[in-house]
C-alpha cells in the first residue's frame, strides 16, 4: 500500500462511508481545522511530562477529536451509519469536558482580567491550541449550517466550544498564576 493514491489530484477528497467533495468545501475545511487543533494539542503534549496528568488529559482530548473529525468527514446522507462515541460526538463527551473544567479550575484562582500568553512554553502552546480550536468551532458551525436538517442535535459545535474553555483552563492551571494577576513592571 502506498501513501499516495492520486485520487485527490482533481481537488476532491473522499468521505467516510463513501462520496467525494471538493477539498475546499465546508466539511473538509472543518475537519481539517479540527485536525490542526489536534496537532496543536500534540505540540503542547510533546512538552508535557510523559505519563503525567497533562499528558494523559491531552491524549484523551486528541482521541476525542478523531471522533469529531470522523463525524465531519461523513457525507450528511450517511450520518445514520455513525456510532455514538466512535465516530459521532456525544452529549456525554461535552459533559465530560465541563466536569474537567470544573475540576481543574477548582485548583487555582482564575484570573479576573485578560491573560498575557507566554508564561510558560506549555501554556503558550495550549493558548495557540485554544485559538485553533476556536477556529475549528467557527468552521464547524459553517459546515453544520449547510446541512442543518441532518445535523440537528449534533454535539460537535458544543464540544469544540467547551474544548476551547478547557484548553484555556489547562493553560492557566499549568501556569499556576497568570501574568494578569501579577503587578505590571514599573
């Protein structure tokens, strides 16, 4: 088996369970941005202690994003073939993010003003990942809107919305305290 197939040379890409669409259509744009978000989380993970809490949390989030990408990479006409939690984002996945946000944010005082990114390498990578997740959310909204009748009840947008909140919380947790909480240099 070769890595290249040449099937995409015409500017189209294959979808899960069949079908092809232009590579620049809303669904490949959305799952491509989710893929970028997953990679950005991977960069943060590369700086985390192997086997530590942050590493394990990021691995779980990266795996969740595979599920979300599969959902977005499926032709709307084939959504009925998706399986909750395997290639279809669930309400439970969103709730799990909310629980993790609550649990992490209880460990430190949340900043009450805008945060200046870059307090640490890991936190800076998490802040970059958060911005990519926000873009993935916007791209997913556009994709879901094009097939709103089929995507009614989808949890993809809510998942990305909560994920960006969690990644922000993780960055602040890694920092311990934010630059915003410290006095400005005189």
